[in-house]
C-alpha cells in the first residue's frame, strides 16, 4: 500500500493551507472529520479527502457541493 494514498487538504480562498497524507482510509476519514471540527469555522474553508491511488478522486468534501 502506498504510504501517501489518502490525502486531506484544507483550502482557504482556493489555496491549500494545510495538508496531510495517511496510508489507510479509516485514519484519513478521522482526520477529515477532525479538521472540520477544528478548522471548518473559517470563512471560505474547504476540506477534501482524496484517494491519490485512484487519480486524486475526491472521496469526501466539506462543505458539501449541494450547500
């Protein structure tokens, strides 16, 4: 398994300001949720979880596109 498979990014104003990579999905999902709680209150914040082994496919995004 690729050590940097799952990538979580916090962006503000369209620019990445914090990133992390994890080897397993469960850990990356916990980090994604934690970042929402810790940093989601910033104006214009966007947090994404992607699978780098699958071409950077977005697995989760906050806020949801439907909002």
